[in-house]
């Protein structure tokens, strides 16, 4: 079975073809970063309009690269995300499936992220813990199988990627701030400032990162605002975020007894976080799995893969189109139910 995956939940148009036997056949991505850069963040209406312009030509390019052939099902991201952007992928995906006479499936964007390491040559086995860290989410999830999700921890305010982006912005770094801040942190002095590790002094697995952003702002205002200060603050911020996530992951491992950790979502591309969690899991006698960096951020491959799992199990959507800006992972049904 060959499945076309479509991702349009935010500022990336991603498409891919996943084959049950051959694996990932082809994938293509168009990033809107340049379009939103001068506004310092994603402008939802511009995002939707750009998906309208780019999606069908990108699917055509994907099909050409794959050398044609039939598609047996279509998977589209149905949420969570920007509703206008979601609707573009949902309508296109549902419409193509209808015209081709094949089933369509609505995919949860975060399910795509947490299954992304399954596309790698040495995938993790179930059950595993997933740390999902993106621009919109900071989640710790216990994964028992496809669609068997228990949310152990969630962000009570800013998501971790959002905190990276906002902190980068207040330091005057270009959009998108996360990767720029991480790059700058490499040059920072780790001993100069110590930022708090939010919510680590009490039990529980929830996250809060908005206070760190304020701490960074105050530190920046009180400094001479030199390049040195900027790099040292970036370093202190990144160290605090990485340390906080490592503390919560260790807690989740000990609480559940599960020693396999998957890290996914855009912030999963952060090198310092990857190194730290690899060390942690080694110390716990377990292992950490990551998607390749290009499949950490939004992409069509993870949607094609998640959709394949459900379509292959016989699940499909009716003709009405699903687009849900808010959607809990815990509402999903198991693929084998
Ligand atoms: O998963 P993603 O592509 O989109 C969402 O679903 O949100 O994640 C994007 C987020 C942005 O906040 C971006 O700044 C952050 O991931 N990000 C990073 C890095 N690469 C991307 N944050 C820290 N370090 C990085 N290397
Ligand atoms: Zn994402």
C-alpha cells in the first residue's frame, strides 16, 4: 500500500509517499520561512494562501520524482495547527482521495512527530516515552502503540520552541529564533549566568517556560547589551531549558520504568538537547531515538507514515473534511482497535 502524506499545519508545506513494503519512496518540502521572516513570526493568513499556491505543484514534483505509479490512500494533517492552513491540506488531500477512489485518513500532527523515528533504519519498539518539543507543544507522552497515548506532562504556558523563539527575538536575533539562539549559545560562557530550572523543585511532569523568557529579558536589560552578553544569555537560557527537560525525562523514566525515549519536534533538532538526553538515557541503562534532523521539524514523511499505519489497519474518514485547531493526542483511537 502506497500512501500520499500532506502536511500544512503551520509554515511548512510537506508531502511524501510512503510504501508499506519499500518504505519512504520520496518526500518534498517547501518552507515559508522567508515569507514570514519580516513579520518576526508566522502570519496565519499568509501561511494559508501560500499553501494554496504551493501544495499541488509540490505534489506533482513528488509524483514525478517517484516515477509515477498508483496511490492507494491519502493522509492529511487535520490538527492541531492553524485552521486556515490545515484546511488547505485537508481539502486537497480529501479531494484527491475522492477523485482517485482511494481512502483518506486525518492525521494528528503530534502523532506524526512521535512516530517519525519509525522512518529510521533502527526504529524503537513499543512501549516508549516521547518528548515532543516544537513551536506549539512541550509534551511527555507514554506510547503503548500507534494511537495508544497517555500524556504524562504538558506545557502550562509557552511551548519550548516558542520560548526559544521569543527569547531569540528579545535578544535581537533573526526569525526563526530557535536555531539562531542555539548557534549563538555555542559561543556563550556557561559559567556567567545561571537561569532557574522551572518546576523541577516540585513533583510532576508539566513544563513552564515563560518565566525563563522573562528572566532572559531582565538579564539582557541589566547588561551592557554587547555581543558577549547576548551569547552568554543565549547559553544560560539553552542550558536551563536542556537541564529542565533532562530532569523531567529522568523522572518519567523512573516513574514508568520505560527505558526507551523518543525525542521529536522542531526543538529535537537542538544539538545540546540531543547530547544531554543521550547521556541521560545511557546512565539509566536505556536508549534515546531521534528522527533525522530534517524529520524533526514539520514534514510530509511523518504524516504519510502515521496515515499508512491507520489506513493499513482499515481505518478511513468519510467524505466530510476534518480540521481541528485543537486536538488532544489522548482522543485518538488505537490503530488496531
Ligand atoms: O516541529 P516544528 O517544525 O513546528 C511546530 O510544529 O511547531 O518546530 C519548530 C520550532 C520552532 O520554535 C523553532 O525555533 C524550534 O522548533 N527549533 C529549534 C531548533 N530548531 C528548530 N529550537 C532550538 N534549537 C534548534 N536547533
Ligand atoms: Zn510540528
